[in-house]
C-alpha cells in the first residue's frame, strides 16, 4: 500500500544505513518504484552513521547522521539535492546528539535525541544564527 502511495508522488524510495556492523560507513540509497525487480542503489558517497531520512520537498531529501556511536559527539542533519546530487549540512540552532529517525513537516524537524531521552522541535525555515 505505502509503495503505491509513494509512487503517486515520487518514482523512488530512499533509504539510509548505519554501515555494516555499525562501522559508520553507511550511505544513502534509492529504490526505483517504476522498475520491476529493482534493487537499492547507492546515490551518495558521503559515509556516516546514517539513521533517519525523509523528503523535505519534491527536490530534496533530509537525513540524519549520528557521527559517532562510541563517544559523545554532535550529530548532523543533511539536505540532499536530487537534481544536483549535492549534500549540504543544515545549520542547526544547537548541537544535536544521536539524531535518530525523525519527522519533518512544513519546515519543522521533530528530532529524537536518543541518548539524551528527549525530542527537539526545530524550525528549519527560520535563518539560523
């Protein structure tokens, strides 16, 4: 059902991974929804502990990177431009740690801070200082 619903808006399904055995070499992938028997294909070579992914709009994906699992470190949120295949690190108003799966809607990012037992709600449509 969800694949057919997505196919009404997009011709692929995105996926991220943490890397084999959590090695931090995860990548960004896509699965064609228009090709029978399609397999996931890598679409970005930026490695990381990638966890959450979603659509920002028709032209951009948004995804999260823990950056480190073994020691505390600020995580990162990226925007991926589907046309240019360029990745941009999004400026956030504060450091995020262990950004996991998230929800994104109308410029707002609902971002779990897994290791800190909290959820941040960030307005990404406002310029960050």
